[in-house]
């Protein structure tokens, strides 16, 4: 009887140990997955980009990271913050991105370009056009030293 029980337990251990599902492999979601996610959640997107194996979606008070597994299951990670309407720019500095949200007052003053100066002296300039927010890739180990906004004439209308 003892021998049968031990044999049964060994067989059970072998089968349960061998039936493990393989580890999940994550990758960036497809454009279709992102579009569906945005529509289903009624999101008002300020900007979005793909970075490495995920997609970042910038909203007024949050940032959503989306990624997908090999079974096309979509996962999200939400980071939210409180905003201060007195600040003309809200900056979230993360790795590997910088999230910038522009207040309507800057848009009304003719904001056309945003310039990000890093601690190593490099400057990255982006056109704002119709966007109220930007996500900028930042894979370097430098930090943001200054952010300025200029109008179409190149005049600085804001600096932080």
C-alpha cells in the first residue's frame, strides 16, 4: 500500500511539474491593440510613442504603459499624478522617457516649439503643433536641465 502511494505521488509530481505553462514573453502592442484599448477606455490622448517593448500613452493626469504577451493578451500599467493648473508645464522625468504636458495658456501665446536641454549640454527641439503634451525618448543617463517654449518667431515665451 505504501509503495502504491509513493508511486502515485511521484507520478503526480512529474506530471504537474512538466505541465507548467512557459514563461510569458512581453512585446510592444500592435497599433490595432492600442486603438482598441483607447476606444474601450474612452481616453483623450495627448501623445503616444513606442519605446522598446511597450507603448506609452500620455493623458492629462496620467501615463499608461501598454505591453502584450505572446498570446496577444494586453496588459497596462497606470501612473497618475495630481496637476497644478498654475504650472504652465508639467514634467514627468522617467527612464526612458520625458513626459511634458502644456497648459492652454502657452498654446494661446503661440507655443510652437519645445526645447529640452539636458545636463550634458545637448538640446532636443520638438514642434508642438496641435498637441497638448509630448513624450520624448530619453535613453541617456543625463537629466533635464531646462525646458523652454518658443513661438513661431523663435521668441522664448516660457522657461523652466
